[in-house]
């Protein structure tokens, strides 16, 4: 965070277009988990009309 305060332009240049999180770790972790959940929800919704295949977990 101190690097950001000292020279925000240098930080933006150093990351070469990659995203930068300016938030406490617990906040960014929570946001990441929500995004993962959203992506999984989209997969479930896209597959809800598929015919299920029975599977015995011990056979895997």
C-alpha cells in the first residue's frame, strides 16, 4: 500500500495491464470467492436441462 501512496503511476506501469487489488486481503478474498460462486452458478444453470448419469463414487 505504501508503494501505491508513493507513486501510483509506477505501480500501474509495473503491473503491465494486470489487475491490482487495493483492498484488505480478507475483502479481496471474499470478492474472489463470490466470483467463483457466480461462475459455478452459471455452469449449473447451463447444465440443468442435461440428463443426469448415475455414478458410484467408489468406482471413480
